[in-house]
C-alpha cells in the first residue's frame, strides 16, 4: 500500500500500524477516526489518533520512514504527509475512559491482512460520552448515538462504567439523554 490522495482512513491506519510494528511499536487507534470507521463516515474525522507506550523518538523515526513530518505547533506529537489530507497524532497514553483506565481495546479491523487495534463500539461510545458528560459536547453525543445505531453496544457494560465516574447526578442525567436517544432510534 502506498500513501496518496486516494488512501482511505482505514488504509492509512493499516500502513501506519504496519510500519510501527516493523519497529516493534504497538499502537491503538482511538478517538474520532474510530467513530468515522464505525459510522461509515457519518462523522468524518480528518485525523487519526494513536496511543502507544513507545518512546516518542522511536515513533518519529518510524513515521519519517513513511514521509510523515511533524506539524508546526503540534508539540511534536502531530504529523502530516504531503499526499494525504489526514493528519496523525500520538496523544499521551495510557488509554483510559474517564475514571476507568488503563483500558485494553476490544476492537479491531483487518485491512489488507493488517490488524488495526482500536476501541470497540462500546468503548467508542464511552469515549464520546465523556466529552458530552464533562464538556457538554452535543456533537459527541450525536457520534455516540450513531455508533450505537451502527453496531451493537454492551449497555450493561456502559452502565457499570458510568457508575464509576464522579458527579453521579450529572452523569446519570446525561446518560439518560443518550439512552433515550438510542431507544427512540430502535423504536
């Protein structure tokens, strides 16, 4: 696979994962691109966020081999490539979902024989709901609903997870907004 203007998000994720693995670097796709994948681009993110425990200088070296450059102002964790609109970021880990962490990702996709590990649909919903719970981000609420419409989610796991978050009155109130929306969609 080659990076050019026709490279899809999934293909780019696989190219990056493959290159990182060549350097013995483990990485997990998180964030908006996971939502994009699960919703068939109903929500279209233009960046790919990977969490990796590897030293950043090792990541920089691997990304350079793919012709990715660090972006100006990105604090060295953001990368761009001259032939794709997608940017790549390596936020600080470990993967956590609010008070729950570290988290082992339960999702993956297979692209041209390469397995891209990522958050599961349920974990992706949790990730988006955190932005709604604490930042009142309605777009993230929509994204959580869209993932739940596209894939089965483990509601019991979601409820147990929400119980571990602080400020239960606010959390439970906002969780009910989400649950009512997905129930409406099923009706």
